[in-house]
């Protein structure tokens, strides 16, 4: 954005993409807020179970159409490359739209748009190099294992990073030859609809992508239960994920779940403290803490605890809070006033349980901020045991709980004492110790001397109540496919058993 440029919100058409057609849905309208002001940005049509049915039926027809079904992989890849180009060409408007709707800073939303474009390009390339397997025969035949599309994929995404999480599902699912019906989160449907319009304009055959804004309990539920949906890929909270897993069990349908976290960040006594302070601050307070992998539990070696906490608190107090469209801002508003209130209640609980609020713990008193915005100051709490609710439950906001540890056994016991297992961070100069520790931490991703770095080529997933299955990486193509084994007999004589 040019310096001094006034950034204004441009509404998008109030239509959903349902079975190849842009139209108003059958449900009532929903309001989409600007979390920095609490004002309504625009209304968006809400889809219902009837729309889910229309979308799924169109998707079934689209995957069976020879124009898509028989398309050779390298030609299918071209659709993904065109989508990547279209996203890149619209970076500015997509980033701005997502920033206005989620409150995230433009730097963050621009990075998410770039990541979405990269995801489509990566899965196009992965598809072009996705080999079928020739397996080792145990007789006079040739055997191979081939991959076929599942059919219709139901994709359900949360509000925190919509364009990136949408792309992580749509790109591999289309690459594998499926159709996708996407249900974005109630609070943040705008960028998903804008993405759908771009994809539609690239000429993707009708019906292969539907985007159904609306309530999870209505259209999301209808999508998951629909008998013709062959797989669900879900990113969101653990409670919702568990509900969907029950439905999947009833249908005997595969489901992948990317769920919540309460990730430990660990500072060992030999860490580069300058790096560790900045890394911990970034790991929890970027995206206002609304990140599944946020390093929300900090464990610091007791010998350096006081010094480290003092430095961390000083750095945190310097963070610039404000609207995500202001170039100097580091911490935007939370996504919605009601979510801000939920985060505030956790900090109140920390106080009641005897925790010390080392910084933050309140709405900022800044006259330049709209009082109706969903503001909350970056907050550090300590003085609580790891068993406290604020140390165990996902707050999903700018709240860090800090705890000291004494020795690696104590550290491992505390760090793994969580129902979650999404990510972990280790700050140390000793890579041998870091690798030893990484093997003992129950987490899907461990960052060493860095945090919240993502590569589309590196698989991502959680353990324990943080999820089931992995996204990203070449293996994701297999995750959206069914394997079929073929035997080609090579014997020239009739089978002697029948004689
Ligand atoms: P959520 O579970 O409330 O909602 C997620 C999505 O599920 C939304 O689209 C919602 O409408 C839909 N939904 C809700 N009930 C449903 C139902 N009964 N049937 C079908 N769909 C339903 O989560 P949220 O509040 O939107 O997002 C925050 C959560 O997402 C946090 O727990 C966060 O950790 C998690 N998350 C995880 C990852 C990951 O990769 N592991 C990434 C981002 C966010």
C-alpha cells in the first residue's frame, strides 16, 4: 500500500456459490462485522441444508463429468496454476478484505494470500509428479496401486486464517480430482467468497466448487451428514471436531481434523535471550494470539525465569495495538467483540485463581481506538500451576501463561501435561539437547530456535486432542484419494485349479 493511501472496505456481492450458480441462499442474512469498530461491514446470505443438498448434487455430477473425470493430471494441474495466478493478481484486494473482516494486520493477511497462491501452485506441481505405484508381484502378474478421487469433499474452516485454510483444503482436493463444498466460518465468510469468485472466473468447471456461508449447526451439519459427501476435512475447535467425528463414524466416512492447541514454548538456560524474547512474543501475540499453534504456555528454566520474564514483559508492553490496516500496528483487534469478552473472562479467571497479571489484562485505554472495537491488550500471566484452567484450556487470544521448570524431567512432565498436542517451541543454543527434547514432546510440529514458520511441503497435524491426520505435503494428495489395486495376469495357460 502506498504511504498515506486511504484504505476503504469494498463490499463483495451478497451471493453464495451454490452448485455452479451465484445466488442468494434460502436462509436469512447474516451480518459481518469490522472487529476494529464493531460496525457492520455488510450482510451475507446464509445457506441452509437445502443449499447444501443442491451443492452436493451438483458436485456429484461435476466429478462424474468426463470433462473433469478424464482430464489428464497435467491438464488438471493447469487449473490450479491459473487459480494461483488469479490469487496473486488479486493480492491487494484479498488481503484488505481479510484484514477488514478478521482484524488481522495487512502484513499478516498479505502473507496468507501469498501462502494460498503458493498452496495451489504446490499442489499443481505435486499432481504433475504424483506417481501411481507399481508394486512387487508374488506371482505371474503385474500389480499396481492407483489413486482415484473420493468424489465430494466437505471442507469446513474456522475464522482465524480463512484464505490459507480454505486453500489448504481446496487445492489438494481438486488436484486429486474431487469436487469441494466449502463451509467458511460465520464471522469471516468474505474472503472465502471472494476466493470462490476468482476460482470461478478461471473457468473451473461448474459445480466443482461451492462455497456455503452460514451456520455450522445448520449448513455445516447438513454437509457433514449428507450421504454423498465422501470425506470431510475440518479445521476448528476440538469440541466441534469431536461432534463431526461421531457423524463420520456413523457414516463410516473418512475425516481429517485440525483442532485446537495449547502449545508449550520452552526457553532453556543457554538460549540466545534476544532471539528467545522476540520469538516468544511473536509466537503468542502475532495474529492477536488467534492462532491454533500460538505458543500460549511458556516454560522457562527457573535459573533465568525472573530475568527472562522481565524482558518479555517489557517487550510486550511496547507492542503497538490498533486497526490492522494501519501500517505500524503489530496487534490488531480480536475477531469479534464476543470473542474478546470470552478472552477477557479467562483473564478474570486467572485473577480469581491467584494468578499475577504481569502486563495487559484489560482493554487498551487508547482514545484513538474505537471503543466498540474488539480490543484486548497483550497479556502475560504467571504464578499459577500448570493445572490451572488458564494453563490447560485454549484461550485463542493474546494471553500467555508463564511457568518455571526445574530440570528436563520436570519440563517434559509439565509440557506434556495437556490434552492438546499441536506444536511446541524450543529455544536453546544446544541442538543436541533440542533434538533430544523434541522427541519427547507430544506435538505434531516442534520449532527449534524459530516459531510459527510454515512450509506447504511440510506435513502439518496434531496429536492427542489437537487432531487426526495431516494436511500439506505431497501425502495430502493421497489423503483426498482412494487407493485401488490392479492385477494384470501374465499367465498364458488356463488356471489348473479348475481342471
Ligand atoms: P469452531 O469449531 O467453532 O468452528 C469451525 C467451523 O466449524 C466453522 O465454520 C463453524 O461454522 C463450523 N461448525 C460449527 N459447528 C458445526 C457443526 N455442528 N457441524 C458442522 N460444522 C460446524 O472453531 P472456530 O471458533 O471457528 O475456530 C477456532 C478454533 O479452530 C480453535 O480451537 C483453533 O485452535 C482451531 N484451529 C485449528 C487449526 C489447526 O490447523 N489445527 C487451525 C486454525 C484454527
